[in-house]
C-alpha cells in the first residue's frame, strides 16, 4: 500500500487541478450568460473574443506563441482571422483589445492626449525604468522628449552617418575573406557600436562587449513572465539592468568630477544644463533613456536591415534597379570619401526599398496604449483601463490598403500613401525619435553592400526568433558574398 502511494498522489493532484480548471471555466461562462440575460446593455457592443479562464485569461496561449518559431505576433494573427478587425483578450490579468484598421489607428494616434496613453506590459516597464520615454507619465514624457529631440541636430546626425559609414566599411571589408556571414549578427554589432558612440562615446571593445551582453539579457526578459525568483528570465534581465545603471552612474559621476574630458555625445549634452533653453533632466531620466535608446535603436534597425537583405535576395529585379542607382552614385563620389546626409537624400529608389522593407517586416508589430476614459473605437465600446493595441502588421498587410500586400514592390511608394497606412515608425506624439537615424543606417548599409558585394541567402527559412520583442529572423539570414569588383571599393 505504502509503495503505491507515490504513484497515486500525483495523479490525484492532477485530477484536482483538472477539476478546478473545469470548474473555473464553467463558473466563468455561466456568469457571462447570466450577465447577458440580466444586463444585456453591458455586453452589447463589446469587442468579440475569448477572454479565457478567469485571472489566467489567454496568458498561456500568449506565452506559447512567444516560445514558438512563429513568434508572439502569431497570437494576434490567429485571433484577427477568427474575430476580424477588432477583438479582445486577457493577458497577464488585463483586458487587451487589438484593432487593425487605418481608421482605428487614426482615432487612437490622433487623439492620444487625454483619451489614450502609451502603456507597455509591466515586465517591459520595470526593465527600461519608469523614467524611460516608453513609460513616463504624460507630463514627464513631454519634457524628456523635448530634451532628447534637441539632440538630433543636423550636425549630430551628419557626424553619426560618417561614423556609421566607417563602421560598415570596416565590417564589410572583413567579409571577403570569410565568404559566409550572418547578416543579423553583423548588423547588431555595427548598430550597437554606432549607438554607444553617439550616446556616450563608448568605444572600448571589452566594455562594449559587456554592455551588449547585458542589453541582450534585458531585451530577452521583456516578454517574460514578471516573476522575480532567482534564475528566472525576468530576474536575470533585472540584474542586467542593475549593472547597466551602475555603469551609467559611474560614467556620469566621472564626467561631473571632471575625470573625463567633455565629449560631443548625447550624455555630454544632457549633463550640460545651461547650454541651451531646453528643460533639464534628472540623472534617473538620463540613465533610463540612454538604455531606452540603445534598446529602441539597436535591435530594431539591425532586424530591419536583415529583412531588407532577405527581401532583396528574393527580388532580383528590384535589386538590379537598386544597384544601378547606387553604382551611379558611387561613380560620382570621390574614392575613399564617406557618405554624407546629402548623398542619402540623393537615393530616391533606395529610400523606397527601405520603406517597403519596413512595411513588409513590421519590426514593431503593434503599438500598446491604455484607454484613459470610456470611448468607442471601430463601433465597439472600449472601457477605461483597457489596453488597446494598434495591430500595425495587419494594416501593413491589408489588401484593401496595399495592392498585393505580400509582394515586395518599392515602386508602390511612387504614389502618396493613404493616411495612417504606413506606421513603421508610428505617428503623432509618440513618433519614433530615431526615425531619421534608422533610415540613414539602412541606406548607408545598402549603399556599401550593393556596391561592394553580390550575395546569396543560404538559409531561406522565414521563422522568427523566440522571445524577441521585435520581429527578428531566427536564422539571422546567413549569406554567401562575392566582391563585385575591386576598383569601386573606396
Ligand atoms: C528601423 C528601426 C526603427 C524602427 C522600426 C522603430 C520603430 C519605432 C516605433 C514604431 C515607435 C513608436 C511606437 C508607438 O507609437 O508605440 C518608436 C519609438 C521610439 N523609437 Fe524607434 N524605431 C527604430 C529605430 C530607432 C532608433 C535608431 C532610435 C534611437 C534613438 C529609436 C528610438 C525610439 C524612441 C526613444 C522611441 C519612443 C518615442 C516616444 O515614446 O516618444 N528608434 N520606434
């Protein structure tokens, strides 16, 4: 009898758990029917969707999607197919509504002030910090955004382009001997180095390596269950954040004590309070937002570059037209010269290639907001306190918005886009702060790649990486490169 007990106990526990789940499910659905019978006005006009089990909601389905090779967006895709342009669900104990029409995007992004505010899930907010642009309250957001916007001057963008071009040339210079490279890995290295130089003049290899490891841990924890137990993904991310904050604190204090010379970087400008009329920011705001800009700028841009290389490989006609434009530009430029802001504005077809890549990839697939009051979107009632997410990827791939949306066709942008149909960088008060930098990085990379190499993608797999906040190719896009000719290499 005693020998049998260890086998019986787990199976009994399992039966109780099953019974408990079934009971919860039953109570929830009976309550829904009763509510519908006695107060029908409360359920009329509510977006369709399955809120799952009480408290748990559809969190497990969401986590399963994050952990699959289709990526977390698949959770949204499946429900959009089932329920249409507006549906609701429950994740991490909160109601989430997803909307995917240009009209809803306009209604939300146009009237953000007062009705909606940006809101990320709790795990993200804890990892980037409550003073981050991504999470700050309306008043703080305006103040920090004004301060940071002042840093993106023509002079700083021009200097960034020169430095980024140098990095690309150095990196691509080594490819010839390697033959095969993984685009995502290379793009991540270059964008990370460029961002760190621009933000805080950090160039020392060992320090960059340590910081990059910690930033990766923070990013990997962003979609994790916010459980602070040792060894959990979330806890590891928080520890990495602590180290990054420590490093930034040390840098700030060294600069304040004059141990470091003044640098023309963002940190230097933010620490110099009375140099212009821009509002001053606290150390907490500086630290949280330096981390935010690294995260917002590195992964997104590197992912976009990777998708662009893949799309071009799959569309040789587009690549030929693009190469013609870039080669004629390379012929005009003096050898060994670096690209300038003016050069980049002389790339009309390439700019459309960049835009089309961003549309197809939708690196930031949805924008999260919080409803601050009861309202109506897309004919459905939205309640105060609900999370409302703009499903940008669906808009970018909507056949009523874009003709043949799955075709990579940069010339579609010869004509003006419909309002609120191209949202790769968002729009309104929360438009991407680094939009011009990101476009510049993609154009510089494109110019150097197509004028120096021909390439073939080795692994055509389109699966996306698990646990990634931004849409990233799982394979990283390995390519085989061959130099076009030696004499056009600057
Ligand atoms: C291809 C690359 C990039 C893409 C696709 C992208 C996309 C976006 C999108 C869609 C938003 C707005 C989301 C919303 O409304 O909820 C955003 C915000 C932001 N981005 Fe980017 N981004 C890119 C590169 C960069 C770079 C290089 C920086 C570096 C400075 C940056 C910094 C930011 C910041 C700070 C915000 C928050 C702005 C605010 O809330 O006021 N991004 N980005």
